C-alpha cells in the first residue's frame, strides 16, 4: 500500500519568505508527527496531531512555525519569515494511534534550503 | 542536553560478522525504545523495538538488548550483510505519559564490507 508521502521533495527559498510543506499520511492513521533533521543530527520532534488537533506542539522552535491538519488526514507545516537556520530535512510520520508501542512510519522528507 | 546518545558516529564490519550498535539514554521516563534504519534520500524505516519491561527482543538477524540499570541499549546484527549499510538511529519515547514523540540519537553510520 501507499506509504507516507511528502511534497515538495525539495524546496529552495530566500530568507524572509513563507513556505508550506505538505504531508499525506498512510490512510487510516490517526496520529501524525512532524520532525526536523539538521545535518549530522537525528530527527528532532516538532509537533504531533491526534486527529485534527495538535496534541503536543512543544517542539516547535518559535512562533514562525505553525502546522495544521484540518480534516484529520493531510497536514501542512507552515514557516513564516524563513531564516537560514531553518534549512533542514523536514520529516513527517504517521501511526495508527498515539497509544503506546505503535510504530511510526516516516515519509521521505522535504529538504528545505533557505538562501 | 542530549537525552539519547549514540557515541559512535561510524562503524565498519566485514560481511558475515556481527555488528553491534550502542545507545545510551538519560531520561528514566523512557519506556519504549526503537531502532530505525535510514538510507540516503529516504525517510527512516522502523527496524525493531523493545519495551522497558523486557531486556531482549529478537527478529531474525536483529536483536535489541536493554539494560535499564545502565540506561543502555544495543542492536546486534548477525550475520551482517552489505545491504545493512545505512545510518542507524536509536530512539526512545515516554509513551505512558501519553506523548509518543520520539527522541532520537544522532545516528551511527554502519558500513558492511563484502
């Protein structure tokens, strides 16, 4: 079956611009997660959704970052006034639920480059 | 403050030998541990996991060992194959707290030489 998909695969933008990154989770998965992976680091948690609501947004670095999941499926990560330090691979993952011991399935990521 | 640490950035082994990847953690609230494998330009792929109530979990060539008192876990791959060459991430979660966010280490790049 189809896995987690993310678009675009690559995004190059200029400092100060606004970007949107999209994630399509596996059908039927109620939990959705966003992570960010900088060069030489492991993925770092940003936010997760259970259904339509953001259950934990403690990983968002500041108020320039915002994510939505209006219908409980597709999610969009929005970054305002991008900075060069935002350059990273943004990973999305989904799982069946947020009960313990559910495997998270990751998408291929969106590589964001801020010039 | 790194809560999950993988102190070896890289590891090289011969095909057929055992690969041992290590991971240490500091947060005693972690109750579930996972290993992910990542190839270039792909997302991490789940490999194997272990609950804190166990000390060993085995799946084919892959075995994960957990030493709670030492806050240490390891992944054993035997026999190692060239296709195992990838970056391996250790991850942990405090699932009982209701948040399943994963905390990752920095990864260990495994190279299996033919």
